[in-house]
């Protein structure tokens, strides 16, 4: 096939600076089109298309779009193909967006579009953000059948909407067993890869979309009901819909429900773009810039007044977070937006407006390490209303236009899954996780949720600026139901514990049997972890395991407070089963201080230096699995003083290590240490339904037992024989061995 298409073409020629885009077109693309079956009358070269939205210059000259090839079948354009130079990227980015714009043009309206740079060929469908087919041109013979199935003239019919499926050999898949789903390993974060989340609207915490996506895909099936009762920025609901689940988004904060409703409400993108252009034109004609115009606008256009900010804010009321110019311009812009009569278009316009507020205010802090307009407001950065020491006067309309662009990209990305035909599969409810009475008992298939972490973030307090501008009411009852510690209403730890416990009880009630709940959490205080496990077990959940999961880029709060803020979190997984196994409290024969020190030194030895997160995660996971969280919470609610006193800390690497020229300090009896780690390891293997072979056990034990006398394999075997039994080539804990450690 390669020889037939390219006549022994030497792909090394692509390295030559003389082999440019026109060479790609004539030498490589034309043979492909011919072999696919397109005649000269079906290949439309360099057709000029007028841009449907944009014009430039004072005389408003139209912008012309010129795709390299339009491929016709009968009288319709079947697909678009653009050639790129060999050094240009064709899987994502501006080039893909450019060709996408050709495919959605009113004169084209093709389902498919493709790019070729000589090295590779990338085929996209309008409703997918990633290529549905991508291959190196030198290997085209391996992909020809699939390429032909998509793009040959016989693949298209006019007058019908067809679904094109990649032809694959039938593979018999194993039945989906809810109860036996595997725990996931840590997942690399791809926050910026999805336009449906990144850049649309800031929020105080956001789960990484691809992590949530993989968890939903692992623990549920298409058509299942996925619930997030602490919905936040809406990542769970959106990703559930993208995976063809039914989604329920619940949150007490009206800002949260507004964001997800505005993002997911189906809208005609051309209508939205046209509405924005009308607003932009009207705004620029009368933009309040002079002192006189600003004063006049302040009298004519509404802006939030006398909404009291939380204690600790630099100013007392919302309007003082803005300059007069900002208030006048934002008020005028909102006035123009609210004239829109199309309900869903209005929501999208207000979503962009709300996102703009994050930058157009006196608390806006520009980023010192990137572009001027890449910063954010102090509630997002510091979790406090703090006036910026150096103000940045961003252009309101330019900022708003960027937000409109981000929302157009987001809606374009989700439109194939969240549209007029599917939106009834999404419920967006403003309410509290402590009352899920709108759901029937055992009606939910999977729960993925990221609840508030104690007193870390007072969401309602920090949302005042947005809720005030959006006319979203917040009542005293809302504050009373918010599951936080502290905040403007000075809620106690007991208040928080009660609300979280009630939420878990409700989640248990609505979840079906043999289904899963993934509970995301990050806190340094073991008491909160103990609360979650204790409450979940009391309700009837079975703990299945916890996984350390990073959340992407280190936050400003983490950089500012390396010892009080954890980056990343643990995802605690529970099963709702009819006969749950409960965590036994281990009696290890050592005091809490020795357990903590041994664990810290073990982690440091294992990783050759350990971060605060690695140490905290190890202690929490072991505390969960060995049942000593109740002891840990009494003596070590904060590890920082111990770590800074007993270990060296490197500010550059953010790692703790054994002090220079010092030995490991723990000198616990060798067999007791071996027994401790064997229990931990074998319980984990049992939970994962594995039998650990002896060599694997030894390899797992040795890195954790470097201090003091290193055990021989025979020592490990002798302890193993006391607490476990052979099963085939492996080992499992005996019932007597388990019971021996029950407190």
C-alpha cells in the first residue's frame, strides 16, 4: 500500500526545510484522496469561505477562511482536510481549532475533519476533542481499512444522520461485576487537557477531570446513576454525563449550582456568539470611562450594595472590593447581558460575566511567573478577601471576551454528550448532603464526592462576591447546614462532625447494595479521618482501600504554607455490602510514639527522603487499615512540630530526611516490627484479593526495616508462620492471627 500510494517516497525528505506544506499537499495527500476514490470534481481545493462571525478594521472587512481541501459526495461536503508543514502539531491546539472552524462553517457543515503534516494523519469528528484515528503515514497500510471505512465516498449518504463506528474485531469482554471492581492506582493529572473545565470559571477546589472520569468509568456502567452530594465546581456531574451516566449534582452553595447549570444548558453556539457580539458593540459604544460617565453609570445601573463580607476581610462590604470604574463597567455590562431573552444563552453570558468578576476587582493578584491576566482574586488564592497591594487595571471587555471564548470551547466539547436529547439525565439541585430525601432508598449506582475539609475553606463566606453580583440568595439556614468548621458563623468541630456523619448516613441510604462510594479527603488531623471511617462502618459500609492521589499543580496556599496545607488527597473507597467486614483495631504491643516514628522513618527510608504528604498518607492509610486512627488522633493531630524537631527538611525539594550523621531512632523489637508490617501488607493483599508469595513479602518488608538489625528471611518466615497460613504459593492471615490484634 505504501509503495502504491507514495511510489517509494523516502520519508526522510520531511526533514528538509524545502519540503513544506505545499509539498505535503501534492506529494502525500493527493495520492491518499485518489486511492480513497475521490475524483477531480469531488476534490475542492482552497475554497474561500467568509468567516461567519469576525470582521476586521474600521471598514469591517470580512475575514476569509481557506481550507486546503473540501471533499464532496454528491452535492454535500463530506469532510475537510488541511495540510500542515512537517514540523507542525496536528493532534491538538490552534491548528485543530482552525480546521474545526472550517468543518462547522455554514457552507460546509461536515461531520469529519482531518489534518496531515506528512509524518502523520489525524482524523477528528466534530463532537470529539481528540482524534478518532491517528497514524504515521509510513504505516498507512495498517490503517487503510479503518481510514476507508470513515472517509471513502461510499461511506457517506446524504439525507440521513449516520453514526460512524470504527470497525473492530469482536472481543468478548468479561461481565461487569460491581462488587469485584479493582482499586485504581494513582492517576497522572491532566487538568488543562479538557476545555470543558479548565479556564471556564474558577472555584475554590477542583478535582482533576481525568481522575474523576477514570473513577466513574471503573466503578459504574453506562446508564447508571452517579451522585456527588458536595458537587462544587461540577466535575463529577459533567464527567458522568460524558461517560453516558445519569448524574446528580447537589450543593448548598448557589454559586455551585449556577455554574454547572450554566455550563451544561444546551445552547446554539452561533446564537451565543451573536448575542455576545451585540453586547460587545453596545458596551463599547457607551463604555463608562470618564469620571462623568462613571458617576452617571453608577446611578443608572445596579451593582451589589451592603453585602457584608466575613470577618478578616480587608473591607466590610462587597462594593468596596471594586473601584468606582469597575462597579460602573460591570453594572453596565450586566445590564446589557440581562436584556437577552433566550434563557440558556443568558445563562452562558452570565457564566462568562461571573468568571470575569474573578479578575475585575481590587483583590485581583496577577501572577508573577506568567502573563499579567493569568492571576486570580484573593478569595481563590488566599481564601480571604485581601486587597491587592498593587492593583492591575485589566480591560473589562477583553477579559469578558476571553471568558466567552472559553465557554464556547467548553460547550463545543460537551455538546455531543450533553445536549437537548440528554440534558434530562442531569439533575442539578441546591440543597444539603445531610438530606437526600428527594432520592429513593438504594437508587444510586456510584458516589464520587469531595466534601469540605474541616475549617480549610468556608465556601459560602468566600462566595459572597459572586453570589451578590448574580443575585443568588444565601440564608442563615444555609450557613447552619454548611459542613465546615469555623467560618463567619464560628462552627465547632462537633458541628462539622455531625454534618459530615449525617451526610455519610444519607449516602449509604441512597446507594445500592454491591456498589461503591469514593470519598476524597485531605486533612492533617487524624480525628477527621477517624470520623469518616467510623461513621461509614457504623452505617454499614465496608472499607475497601485508600489511594494517594495528587491533584496537579501545587497551589499558592501550599507554596505559602508548606506545613499546614497538604497538596493532593486520599481517595477512600467503600463498598455497600450486605455482610461488611469491619476494620479491626490492631494491638501492636508498642506505644503510639513508636508507631509514628517507625512509620516516618520507614517512609523516609523507602523514598530516600519523604514529603509531608507521603508521611501523612502513609500514617493515615496504615491507621485506616490497622485500626489505630483513634489512637493517632489523640496524640498527633499535627505532625509538623515532631517532623521539624526530629528530621532535616530541605526547602528546595520539600523532603524530610534523617538528620545528618544520625542513626534511625526506633529500636522496636525486630519480630514486633516485622509483625507490624506483615499485618499491614497481608491485609492489603487480602483486600485486593491476592495471595502474596514469600519473595514478594520479603521484598516489601526489607525497605521498611532498614533501621537496627536487618532481619534474615528466616526471621520473616517465623513471624509469618505465627499469623498466616499457606495457600498455594502464597500466604493469607489466619482468623486467629487477625483476632489476636483486636483491641
